[in-house]
C-alpha cells in the first residue's frame, strides 16, 4: 500500500513520469493555443469547437474511432522511423521519401503480381515496401558513413528524387491514365483487417494498425533489450565513446538508416494497400505522413511507446479538426488550429525542462556534475 | 567577523543518496577558502546550491549577512556570485568574446554591442595578465586558456565571490602556478574565493582556511597555515593516507607492446609525432612524461586506434596490430583509461550498468542470442561498485551523468581493470580523484605489473611519474627525448627534459 | 524560446487574418450563415482546395451566389485525406450537419456518390462532369468511363443513378467551337490543338475547335485551306517535357495560338508559350489570370450550372436522376466575357455566333466516335495535320 502510494507520489519524478508529464503539458499548451485562436476567430463557438476537437475521435462513435486509427497507423510508423533514427543520432527528414518509394513498391506488387495467391499477395507487397524504403534509407546512410554527407541534406534531396521517380514509375507501370493516378491494388493485396472492421464498422480501417503495433514492439525490443540496440544508441549518444568501445560507427549509421527507411516504407504500404480508394496522384507533392512523423517523434520523445500514443493523438486531433467543420469556422482557420495544436505539442522536449523545474525541489536526476 | 557567504545547515537529498548532510560553510571576505572531500563527498553539489543550480532540501544561505534564496544562476549573478564548473560550459564554435557575453548581451537597438564588449574584455585580460585574444575561437585555444575565459566571464559580470570547482585538474603544472597567482591577485582586490581541489599541496600553497566534507557530512574547518597535509588528508578520508606508493622491485619479462617509428602530422600539416619507438615489457610500468600537448595524446590515439592517420608499426607481442580495428585491439588484451572521460570514457546518457559493459556487451557473459542479460549486467556492476568503492545513489541504474566527477573516473578505471588486460594504457588515470582513490589506483597499477602485465602510463604530474613508474620516457614536441629511471632523476631534471632544454639517450 | 513562441504565434495570426480577408463579400444581402449551426447547401472539395481556380472554386461560386440570394445556409467541407472513403465521410458529415443538397465537383466523386445516394434519399446530390458508378474490381474501373458496357469477371458495372442525384455534363465541343471561331475571326491562321488522352471530353474539345475555325473561315470568305491546324493528342494529362518541346517547336514553326485541352499538360504548353512568345486558349475555366498568353478560354460554366441546378431543386421540378447537359442554350458553356486580349473580335461578334448556336442555325458536331479524318473531310477551309 505504502509502496503504491510512493509510486504515485514519485511518478512525476520518475524518468517515464517526467516524459509523460512533459508531453502532456505540451499537449495542453497546444490545445490552449488552439483554443485562443478559436476565441479570436469565432468566440461564440469556441467552447463548442474545443469540445469537438477534444471529443472528435468519438464524434461518430466507433466508425470515427476507426478513422482515427486509420490516420494514426502510418504516422505512428513514420514517427517510429524518425524517432529510431534520432535515438541513434541521426535526423531522418527523409521519412516522406522513403514512404513514397515504399508506397510505389507496394502498389506495383499489389497491382501487377496478381499471380500471388491469397494472403501471400499483400504480404509480398508489404515486404516490397519495406525493402524499397530500406534501400531509400541506406543511400543517405552510406553517404553519411563513407562520404560524410550530412543526412539531413541527403534525405531532403532524396525526398524530391523519390517524388519525381515515383510519379514517373506510376505513369510507366501502374497508371490509370484517365484519372491521372495509380491503379487500385488487387483486393488480395489490401492489408486484411484482422477483424478490426468488426470493432470499427463503417470505417476504412485496415490491418495497418496491427502492423504499426508490431513495429512498435519490435523497435522497443531492439532499442531496449538487444546488443544491437545498445550499440546503435551508444553511437547516437556519444559517437566518440562508441568509437572507443570499438563499435563500428559507419555500419551502425547504415543499419540505423536502413531500419528507419524500412519503417517509413512500411508506412507507405499501410497508406496505400487498402481498398478505400486512395491512390498516388501525379501531382508533385511530398506526402504529409512523412513530415507528420517528425512531429509525432518529437511529441513522443522518440521512444516507441511515446510515439505510439503521440501518433494516435495526432490522428485523433486530425479527425477532431475534420468534425470541427460542423461549426462555422473557415476551413483555413481549422487547418491553422490543428496545425498549431500538433506542432506546439511537438515541443514537448522543451516542457521536459519545466516539468523538471516544477518538481526540482525533490529531485534532480540529470544534468548534475557535468 | 564579517562573512560574505554563509551556508548554514544545508542538506540536499538526491534519489537514493543524501549528498549534503547538515553542512555549514562560512566564507570570509578576501580569503581563499578550500573545500576538501573525497569523490562524491558533495562538494560540487554544495557549490551548485550556492550558485542556484539546485535547491537545498533544507538549510539557509546568507549573502553579506542577509538571508537569500538563490533560485537560479541569474540570481547568483545578481548577488555577484560566479562559478567555474568542474567541466567547462563554453560554446566551442563561438569566440572568446561571444562566450563571455553570452546571456548578458548588451544591445543597442537590437544589435549586439560587440565592440564595447571586446574593449571591456581586453581591458580585463590586460589587468590580470590573461593574454587572451577576444576574437579567438574556443575550439582553437588550450584548456588553460579556456579556463581563463571562464574566469573572465565571472569578472565581466562583476563577480565578487568566485567558486572554482577543481580548476587545476585539467591544467599543466605551469598553468596551475599561473592560476594560483591570478587567484591571489583577485583576493588582493577584495574578492573572495571558494576553491575545490583534491591536491593538498595547492590548498597549502594558496588558501587561508579549509573546510572538509566526508560522505556528505561536514567534518570541520581548519586554518591551513596551522595544519599539515597529512592532517587534512586524514580529516577527509577518516584514516591515515599513504602518499608513497609501496612497491617491490619489478621483474621485467617479455616485450608486450612495441611501437616502431611512429610519425604523424596533424590536419594543419604540423608534425605531432616524430619517429617514436619504444617497448613496454611485462612486469613494467612505463611512464610517458611531458608537458601537455607534446604529442602524448596523439601517441595514445595511434596505439589504441582512435586515430589511424599515422605511419609506423605497433605490435602486441609478435603480432602486428597497427591497423587492426579498435574492437580487435580491445580483444587482444589492451585496456585503455582514456584521457577525456566525457568524450571517450563514458556514454553519459547511459546508466552506470550500461557503461560498465561498453567493451564487453557482446560477450556471452552479458548477452544471449543478441539479447542483453540485465541480471548479469547488474551483478557485474554491483560487484565493481563494491570493489572500487564507487559512491553513487542508485546502483547500476544511476545515470552516468549524475555521478560526481571522481566517481565517473573510478567507474572507468574499474571497468578497464576488471577486463584484466595484458597491456593497460592509463592516461592520467587519477585526474580528479581524491587522495584515497589515487592511492587505490596506484596500488592497482602496481598489482597489474606484479602480475606480469605491462602498464603504459601517461601523466602530467611529476609526483605521480616519479612514484609509480619503473621507467620514464619524456616527450617533447612529438619526440622522445629521454629514457630514465626514477631513482636516477630529480623533479628538476625531469622538468628540464620536459621543457626541451635537455636531451638524453632514448 | 519565449521569443520564438511569440513570433510563431504572431505569424500564425497574420497568416490566418490575411486568409479570411477575402471572405468579406461585396454583396449587400445579409449573410445567411450568421449564427447558423446547421448548413443547408454543402460542397465537398476534391483533391484541391476551395480556391483551386478550377472545379472546386467554380462550383462554390455558383453555390454561394444562389445561397446568398435565397438566404440558404451553406458551407463547404474538406475531407481528411483523398480516398473515396474520406469523400464519403465528408459527405456524411455535411449531411449530418444539416445539408439537404451536396455539390460534388468532379469525377473523383463518382464512386463516393454511388455509395451514398441510396442511403440518403432525402438529400440531393449534384455531381459535375461525372456520373455515379461502382468500382467492382481493381483494374477495370477506369475503363467504364469510356465504354459503359464493360463487364468484368467479378461482377457488373453499376451505373444506377438514383433520382436524388443530378449528374451534370457539358458540351465541350460547343465551347471549343466558340474558341476556334473567335481566334480565326481575330485574324489567326496558324492554330494548334493539343489534347490529353483521347477521352470523349478531349476529343469533343478538339473537334469543336476545328469546326469553329472552319466556320469563321467560311464567314470571312477565306480561301480553302487558309487555316492550318496542328492537331495532336499528347496522351498525357500531366506536365512533360515532350509536350513542352512539341509546343515550342510549333510556335517556332509558325503556330500562333494553341488550344490545350490536356489537364496538367496545359502547364507545359503555357511554359512554351511564354518562352516562345506564343499565345494560348485556356480550357474548362477562365484561365486568363494564370497566364498573359491566354487570350480566351473554352469554358464550362460551372457556377452557372450549379446555380441553375439549385434553382431547379429548390424552386422547380427537382432533380430527376437524369443526366443534365449544359450547353449554349442554357449558358452552360462559352467564352469569358472579357475580350480585351483580342484585336478585333469583340462582344458583339461573340453574341452573333453564340446566338446562331443557340438558335440551331449552326450545329456543332459533338460525335466523338468519328475519326479525325472523317471530320476533317467535312470542312474545306482548314487543313489539319494530324501529328499522331
Ligand atoms: N543530479 C544528481 N542526481 C543524483 N545524484 C547526484 C546528482 N548530482 C550528484 N549526485 C550524487 O551526489 C553525490 C555528491 O556528488 P558531488 O558531485 O557533489 O561530489 P563531489 O564532492 O563534487 O565529488 P568529485 O570530487 O568526484 O567531483 C554523489 O554520490 C553523486 O552521485
Ligand atoms: Mg565535483
């Protein structure tokens, strides 16, 4: 009993408690900011509006929860991608490019390889996406490791290269010329729902969420429990100490980027291996799920569990923003409100400092004798 | 008597440890007050409280007789309290001047008033003979100079009370004596100084009074003029301390490490190693002596593989290992206590347990099929904590960052000794350690050598060089200029070799 | 850090304030949306935004005009993402929020409208340039647009249009006829037509353009083959360097003006036009704002069609579940009213030819199944070089 009490009292000061509180205060801050914007633009409906944003995920019951999860799954995975790379000291801005090539590979297999029977079809399509994303991650990894090209520069450039190449690839191989978009994938290539459609009826839910969960668990295990994760993190925290310890930094960079890329590629499969009627269009735009991943990783403080919740939160807020259209808000203002909530929330690392301050009288676990 | 600072009955708790336990410290105006205590005794913590980095769990602080609360370093600045931290806090790609004004920028309509700042800095530098170029980049100046920048930072903010946390640990003997002069000069101007150091000689040389802490508790304050070094050491450790290293005659065996014709030029084309050749034999402690910056760092980097841009050959016994990977070298039996514990020695964001397996995480002892065996790691770490008397709050889960400087060093030493290497490369292994810990580490080095292992010691401290080593090589400007035995030389002779005024046979 | 936050906040404010500026309309009628909590007439945007200068914007303008005039609450909705499912969600949100009429601008909604039409019999749907149908399987859905009889292994295409749905199509050939007529009347003799893929709408644009040019040549009494037209289906609806270089080659080879009915490929023609000092005829909406080189556009009157359909729904016979065709007789197609970029061709000349079409004095052949050769054979004033 006493122990439990101590645990509760001590939670704000424990490592995970601190992270949770900082993310939570960041969210509160973001929501408060969004609320202020609403007060400015539509004071009479501001209260109702903030209510809709906060409950939007439940607005239409289980079907809208399904929509939340549909939108969360890919950004959880890209968030993992960015967060994982970040843990190992790399800033992967290239999630969107890796996602794009993954999406193309998935669609290519999904449309063309109809000789694959049943479940094998979607599995191969997902694997193809993972592989393509991994390759797209390995390139900047190699450039960084062996030519010392900064990964931020390389991944940004690769985003554009991916965008152009994929539009070209779509046109050449899986093109619906009338609609100027990619063809729909074969039903066998759509990721099955694993029964989720029963829980969330009337939504376009797919098994993507399950894949996101699996990815979270795998990354969690890699980072926390394995020697591989140990050495990756060592390089990320202190590359000189890692070098001293005999860890091959170059190979670690390549592995790390490969895994980050593979994750983003998987996210591409999750977005497009569905029968919801979504396609790669031939307009030259970078897919937003990759960039959302950066915000998700920031809010989730780069940890797999944090990213999982952050991704669901962002999906939730997006759906809330969609339902905010009920009220008289201009769509542009809704976009600004939602973007503010998301990006202010992403500043949770800053709040960590304050959380620590608030509880500082009792504890100072870090930043001591430095 | 008038005190400028009084810290009364200060207690500070960290999770799992009471770092300060009812400590009282009173600083008189114009004095140099030494703060002495073992590693982890709570010195840095106490000073961090005074500087507003931590809040005390209980106790009061008075500044010039008035009770105050120092909420943060800005408060401290306003009370004219300044601090030079154990590990400097400078921005490396900023200039000296930029670092000094950081946080106290004078602006003129939103633009930095750099010229005035530089004038003021230059004036200060001249007044104290600092010899500093305000426009130099921090990354380009020596550690000694960086410390002066830290001092200038305090002066620029008109500090009257100055805290120096182990300022001499990273300095050369010359720099140390210059720092002492500066401190004297400062007190003559009426400033008051708190000095933390483990070197009793320094305390003896400059300070007026000395307060002693032991395991967080306040032991007492003594008048330095009336107290001997031995007495102070005993107050601090709680027992008599041996300043002499006890060791028998060495039994020299086969050659363990041999280095042949090492040459290295640095990035700007300067020769930093010139034809360096030597051997370290089993049962021998060989010491490389020299003034900092004469190629010792580069020599060790070449041998250990941290830098591979050199020519020449390195052998362990008969096997050439010149360009083998670091992992490979580690596995052939090289232990390495690195010069910079924060850069190479530790991953500060890892906890102690994780740091203790830095070179052996892949060993079957600590992993099964690629999964870390946390139980084994914990057991191993706690074993080392006990054997090496590492003083920390939360066992293997203590974050390395939160450990006291000396305990961080002890942890590295523990890790390297425990691997029981055939060749131990120890670069300033006792830097920042208290006398008790130094004694312990010296004993360990001697034990290794008695077990027929080879020890290559790099040290800047003549005391250590003379008392621990079996043979001494002196380095000057990247060359070996002398090969002598401690019984044959005096400190004076060594000084002459080290400054390049004398050469011997190598 | 605080400073940064303030800065960001300030930027957000500036941005949003400027974004809502243009919503203050000049009309004197009260805003029917004032204080409203449910919205009667809705529009769901497709991939683009409401100010896309194309279908979303055109349809919205017509909607707003009608709604303000008749004091209906109105609102547009943007789907979360761009899948059919998201379109359906957005349509349902609109309905849930009080919509009794939902405007769906563009063929991308065909499947979404097919899915919802039966569920909401009390709600009217207007779909522009498209007609509801299902998607049976993964690879043949698209071909259904071309040949409505296609059936495929997994089942049949279903083109059911419930009687609460009003699909709207436009007579592209009439619009293009007017454009072809206008440019030849204005003195151009070397013309070009670049189509996208030869889908019915594109073919109609091309054939209409040729006919218009021929008609003008006749009216002006020009010699046979006085007008030459380069005619080419680029087979793409997006920007390519091939389209751009072809257009550039035409311009340098003497072509004065090119009519591009090729979706995104129009942008390639535009680039070539501004580089080679050529001129263009725009398509679908008034594109004069997009480029100085566009002297007129073969328009579909999106706003008018939406407006008129709303009139029908709220004051007339209601929607019938039958495709409505907007043509010259109901002002459904035409050229923009601004003729300032022409030398001689003007409003008066336009009105004359427009009336002739309305009266049936001239009939534009909109049969897109004929071969180009057949259609050319009928006209002697133009020489068409088919580049395919
Ligand atoms: N931020 C912190 N969180 C937890 N424990 C801490 C923190 N800072 C210091 N400690 C613990 O408090 C004790 C005192 O540390 P402190 O740094 O004050 O020692 P010190 O006397 O300066 O030692 P050294 O001579 O080694 O620098 C140590 O056991 C250390 O592990
Ligand atoms: Mg300390």
